[in-house]
């Protein structure tokens, strides 16, 4: 890659990490009613960077450069439409000063970014739509990238964003000082959206590629922001971040050189990233007394602490899944508890309860349940039934890597 190509790629990567900060600061200072103007200013700032940086070189503080350029473009646009904006020269000068100050104060940046994050999540739209908006405003994904990441039609993404942005514009003061963004319920809502965002990236459901790293890293960056600057439910935030680090540490081992899934039992654990594992355990220590995400992180830590799959502490996992089921009853947790028991006890012992889950509406005819049942049947020595279950799981999944895995497992049972 030539120097111009490298600069373009580096600037594009910077856009992903800095867009949310620039957008958040400008919206907080100028008001949510100017969302479209702010988005255009941020986009234009990056376009100017792409034009000038290849010749002049990237500034030492590229983020501050982008903030100044974006702020100037936004304020110049407001001046052009001063009559419609209702701002006089004195107000514009005050906005210029406050925006310039925000560009150099990390606390102001983080606070503004958190306010925008909470605003995205608190809108009364379906969770998937709120994830769309968060990825767009906070992580810099455009309509095409969002459609590819969440397997939607670009036109559907465009319409969803238009509806949500219109709602944001109708609440001009929602990012102002004193906006009640730190209730326990609002923090829990943000945690859930970031959890779902990470999960969608960690195991894409309808793609030829298993992992979408962009979604995962975007969710992790925002979770780190939550851990650092929000006191309410901090244990849970650290538990969520620990869970993400434990998953991230195993990414390289989850997929082989052909893009095929490597099940946990067959993963080369020397490929697990030790630095990320250490980060996960440090976050888990900071969590200490969380609830759902803390328990899920504890479960992941048991797998990460085991030297081999065979040495996994399945008895401890049964205990933890039982605790998780008590505070977060769901068929997925129930299924995972049965799978843990199938190792702690015997596969045959849990088969009746596992097959009883077929009547659960949330799991009925899903690839997850069919593949789980196939695995237990295979380990119980009932290979013909396992073959049939793997075949059914392959037919039920929309994930290409999953389908290849299930067909491969089926062939081994034939």
C-alpha cells in the first residue's frame, strides 16, 4: 500500500473512533435540533483531512485538528442560516469558545459522548434500531456498512435512521447539563444494547464470515467509556467488559485458516490472547458483585482458566449457570445449564430434559437447540440420531460457517 493509500486507510480508521466524540461534543453545544448540520460538518472535516493530510502529513493531535475543523464548519453553517437558527453573533461566539474548550478537555469529551450514547439507547424504538443508531452516530458506520453488519436492506436501514434522527431532533435539549441520564434503568438499557451489539459481532448470524470485529471493538470501546465514567451499576459494566475481553481473547482460535468454526473442545488454547485474558480477569476483579453480566463473565472465566477442555470445572459451571438461571430465567440459560450438566454428570442423564426444550417457543426448531441435542446424542453414543440432528441444525441455520460445521459433524456420525 502506498503512502496515500495508507493515509486514507488510517484516516478511515480514525473516523470510526473519533466520529462519536466529535458528533457528541458538537450536538451538546449546538443542540440536537442541528443533528443533520453537525453530521455534515463532521463528514466534511474528515473529507478535508483526506484532501490535505497526504500532502501536509497527519497533525500531531489529529483528533483536536478534526474537532476544530468540524466545529468551524458547523458554526459557519449556523452563521449562514442565523435567522433560521435563532442565534445572534454573541451566542455564536460563546458556542465557538465552549466548543474549542471541549476539544481539549478529556472529561468533557467523555461526558458528551456518554450523553449521546444514552440518548441513542433511550429512544422508544426496537432494540435493533437503537443498535443501528448507536453504531451510526457513535462508531461511524454508514448505511451500507450497517446493512452488511446487521443483514438488513440498505433502504430499511436508511428509513430506520431517518425516523430515529427525526425523534432526536424533536428533543433539542436532551444533551444539556442536568439531563437525567444516570438512572439505574438507563444504565441497564445501555449495557444491554452494548451486550447485544457485541454478540452480533461475535457470532454473525447470516454471514459467510463468523466474526465482525468492527461491531465487537465498537461495543468494547463504549463499554470501557461506561466503566470509566459512570458510577451506577459499575460492577455490571466491568462484568460486561470482562465478558467481552474473554470472548475477544479466543477469537483467533475460533476460526481455522479456511474460515471454518473450531468448537471450544478442539481449540488450540495456545492461540488464546494472554493479554486479553489478563484484561478480562482484571475487569472481573473490578466487578466483584455484579449480577447477570458478572455471572456470565465468571462462566467465561472458568473456560479461560482451564488448561484443556477436559480439565474444565464443569461442576463449578453447573453452579454458576444455576445462579444465572435464578436471576435471569431464559431458555438459553436453561440449555447451557443442561449442557454443563451433560459434562459434569453424563450425556444420557440430561437427554430427556434437553429434548423437552423442543416445546419451548423460543428454541423450537432452532439450530442452537438442534446442534446442542446432536452433540449430547453423539457423546451418548447414539450416532444415528446425532447424524439426523446435525443435518436438521445445518438446515436451520443461516450462518454459512455454522452450516459447514454441522454438516462436518454429521459426516463424522455417519
